[in-house]
C-alpha cells in the first residue's frame, strides 16, 4: 500500500513522493525546466538520503524537459551508483525517453521499460 509523504507544487511542476514499503516513488507532473529544476533536485536529494532501499523516479507525467532538468536527472542517476544502483527512472513518454537515451550513451540511465 502506498502512503503519500509529500506533495509540492512549483510553478508548472507538481512533485509527489509516495512510500511503498521500503521504496520511495517520486512522481513529477508538468514541465521540468530552469524554473522548476531546483525544487525537483531538492525533492530528489531528500529521497536519495532517506535510506529507502530503492527509489523510482516516475516521469510519466512530464511533458517537457530542458537542459537544466536533464542535468538534475543525470545528477540523480549518478548519485546512487556508489550505493548499489537503487534508482530506476520510468520516463513514460516517447520524447522524454528518447531524449534521455540519446543524452547519456556512454553510461545509460537506469530507465524502466
């Protein structure tokens, strides 16, 4: 059963964090850009430092990502690598998935199907 931990709205982005047993799901809905990326990064940092056994970053509701938003995703994907690859990214939309796949060829992001 999922328990909502927090819901925050920052301009054109809504960030919701849900807990599923020992895992956290960070859901973003809207636009991940220069205006919303700092709040998104802050939410991810808290989730990564929470001690959760795994973290799912749900981007199925994201309609746009600019280079600043992409930087935050790359940072988040690199952050947990020392802790055992506990991050998974569900990108949902084909354009967002394609952007993420093209951007990070040498070390692929942990995208789910």
